[in-house]
């Protein structure tokens, strides 16, 4: 998917998900998380090419404006929607699938105990609620819902599930209510 198509998918995601977004021009001018996503789209190829300082510098400028901190190395799929971006942190080796939603104060971070791949991998169509913290090289399955203030560390989350609480607990799986503790992922 080309750069303009990616940016269009992000714009469409804001227009679809944010009732305060009145028009495309409104989003471009006033939706600061969208501007950070655009900057990431522009500088991510520079980071991949091995340019060390410039990509982070530009993303630091947008962080000042939007409150969203995204490392230029993060991989982000199409149609990302960040609502009220203040406090969002997306680490260097994080991967976010297509059509995901992050609310404010979400952290996709590392534990400080890993090298190489050290941040979460988020599947497609995932919603992560306000203040959720996901740490380590964990996997969040497609169509998962992570509740507000949930804390998930060193545990994968299955597809089609809803996780809430601290520590995170599965309360819905494949449309059925359950109550199951997340188990530490075996690859740690």
C-alpha cells in the first residue's frame, strides 16, 4: 500500500470513529494524533533506510504538539485511529495491524528485560482502551478488545477476546462470557 493510500486510510478512520471530526480539513488541521501518524508515515522509511537522528527529531516535534510518542521504527498498519492521543506511547519494535483504535494514555512498551523484539504486536481490528498498558514482546490477537486501565505484561491475548483488569483477565472469548486469567506466554 502506498503512502497516500495509508494516509487516506488513517483519515477515513478518524472521520468514521470521531464524531467531533466535521470534515477532512478539520481532521488535517485539528486532530493532532492524526498529524503524528502522518509524520510517522513520512519518517518510518527514513528510519528503515538507516537515517539515525532526523526521524526521531520530527516525531519529537509532533509529540510536543500532540502528546503522542511514536518511535519511527514502529510498524503501523492502515487505518490507525488514536483518539485524544495524550500519553500514548508506541515503542520501537511495536507492530500495529490494520484498523486499530487506541485511546489516550495507552502504552505499547517494553519491560526492559528483552533485546531485539521487545514491544507488543497488535493484530487487526484491535481496540485498546484508555490507560491500558501492554508490555513486552506479546501478541494481541485479531479483533481483541483491551479494556480501560487493563495491564497486560508477558501474556499473549487470544483473538476475539475481551481483556479487562489488573492483571489482565479474559472476560469474553469468541462471543461467550468467561473468566480466565491470562497465562504467561511460553516464549519468555
